[in-house]
């Protein structure tokens, strides 16, 4: 076997693999003999079918299977040995694939397109200042959060006329272009939570009673296809292309009566004796909001830094190859036109993935299995303490953490979380920041 690489340009190469009979013939013959032993055909005793017939019946498929295995192993080993940093997987050059014939002496040549990772540098400079937002927790925000909690622990009661915070149950009936009920159209009984609608969208739904009818655009039912699909009992794909209007017939109105902000509520939320006054309750709310907003502001900061780094780190990608590869590995029926539409988003994601890996490599960032175990143990310990168990042993923590990490998806999430933590630690040590206070509404508008 002979493997060579021809460089096309900085991002593309062609691998040629020449396979001779000495590479494949003995294993092909061995497999054909096994077929012969098991073969059963009219006119011949079991296992006595002539070798020539077996060769004619199975030779080409056995040869193809052996060459596929041989080529796959050879490509993988060659890429590893040559330390090639590639994108995607090698793609066969269809116009250069030989006809497979088993004649015992034939040499085959196969060619594969290869995409090479671009070479680039990542500059993490402290010259540019990144804004680190801190959300102001003012009195209106505290009051709103307090009201939300009171509603969450309140009691549901029926109401006669809809108000802006009600949960309204009714029938959604699809209409045709003239505004009439569409025969055989969508019909679904579901709910509308007016609290979640914008003021503009909830206006026509306030002041209704059971039996009232109102016409709604699909966007007034739900903004996102997934939520719309759930409400109307259709698929997300159907919801994404839906343009119909709907008649909504009110059947019942439920209203959440807020709980009183008293000691009974404080004990129910935090446990007996933890919060003992309205002042302590407000302090607790402030602490919770700070923790909630910390995640939001850190996510915003991280996204801003990533956007800045991507903008400053320029390199090309082998676009034509990547589109071919996306089409080849797609698990759903797709077309070259669909790949073109999705490519820009994929390309941006790939650019950051390459930059991120380069940062990890340049700064020797890695996550060990012991770090992952300690991280999971910390999460487990917190969960046990929340449920009132503070006596969990180190042995039990170890066993639980190892069980979690045995699950591939869970382990992936844990390692990704630790890598992101280390990445932000690096950013905090190398970059410059400007702290800026901002109101919750203004921060939401930024997002």
C-alpha cells in the first residue's frame, strides 16, 4: 500500500491511496472460503458449492467490504501519524473511484479530498475594554419580583371577566382567507396566559367573558414556533410556516390570587425561621436577584468577548469542501440549496470552535477527570443540603459523581462547563474591563 498527500492550497489537499493484491487478496479469499462452507444451493451438497460460483456471487461485495475497511483504517492511521489537523472527514473523489473487479492481480487507486484547518493567531489584548454590566436592583424591580413570588404561591380562582394576568382557556379554530371557519382546519382547546403577552397583544383579550369570540393572528397566540405548535397541537415545522388567523372562543377564566406577604409565606418558601420579617424578605429577594442577574451579565460579557475575538481573528475556511461534507453527513433529507442557506450560521460556529480550541492549546487549558469529579461532588452536596441532608459521606459523593460521569451526555456537559469557567478565568486575567451599572429594562433591551 502506498499513501501520498498532494497539497492543493493552504486549506485543501488530496490523499491518494494505492492498494495492491498483497493488501487485500488473502483476506478476501479467506472470507469467500467461509461463504463456501456455509453456502447451500440446489444441486449441490451444503458446503460443496464450487469456488468459482461463490466468487461470482460474492466476490465483488466481499472485495468492497474489505477495501472499505482497509481504506478507513489507513486514512485514520495516516492522518494520526502525519499529525494532520483536518476539518470534517475525508470525502472520496467520485470521479476517481476505480471499478471493483476481483481478478487476483489488480491494483486500485483511491483519491480523497481533505480539508485542512487554517493557521492563525489569537490576540487576547488588554487594549480594548469590555463592558461588565451590573444590573441595578431598584425599588420597582424588588416590588415586581415580590409580586411574582406572591402570585406563584397564591390560589387559583375562577373569574367572570378577563384581566391582564389571567389564564384563559378556550378553543382555537383555524380561519380561511375570508375569515370563515376552515373546514377540516386546525381545532384545538388550549390556554393563553395573558401575563406572558406584550401589552399590545393582550389588549383585545382583556374584558372578555365565557362564550366571547376574538380573532387572533398566529403571532398573537405565541411568538415562537415550538410554543405555537404545543398550543395548536401541530408540528414545529407546520407552526414555522403557518400564516392562518384563528378564532379564539373563551370557555373559562382562571385568576391567581396573590398570597399575603406574611410569616406563613416566608416559612413556606425558605423554611421555618430563616426569614422573619418583611425587611429580611426584601434582603433575601435582593440576594436572589443578584445571583440571577450575575448569570445573565456574565453570559452577556462572555458573548461580547467572543464577538470581539471573532471579529479580530481573520482566517479563511474551505467553504466548498465544508458544504459538500455537510451534505454528505446530514441525517435528514436536505439539498445543496438548503446547505447554502444554513452555511453562514454553521461557519460562524465553526470559526469560534477553532478559535476556542486554539486558545485552550496556546494557554495549556485542560480539565482533568479529578476536576470533573470534584465539580459534580460539589453540585451533589448542594442538592443534598437543599433537601435537608447534610450528613452525606465522601464515599457516597464519590460514587454518585462517578455514576453521573459514566453517562456520556452528562459528562460532556460537566467538562464543557469547566472549560468555560477556565476560559472566563483566562479572559479576566488578560483582558481589560469597564464596570457599568444598568437598569434591568435597559439590559433586557440590549439582549
